[in-house]
């Protein structure tokens, strides 16, 4: 499995959960959404950094 793929996929799931939570618990939803976006960004950096040439 490529390095960085797992955090990116996990970040996508956490971001979706944050979007779902924003309706009922806005503060928690925004926090979870930001946490998920951070995972996506860091996972994407790993994916780009460890590309096979």
C-alpha cells in the first residue's frame, strides 16, 4: 500500500463525519471537519513525496 494513502482515506471519512455533525453540533462538526482536512492534506503530501519515478 502506498505511503500516505491510509491517512488520506481516513481523512476523507472524518471530513464526511464532520459535515454530517455540523447540523446538530456545529462547533464539534467544524472541529472534526478541520481534523479530517488536516489528515487529507498531510496524506496528500506523503503521496506526492513518495511517488515512484
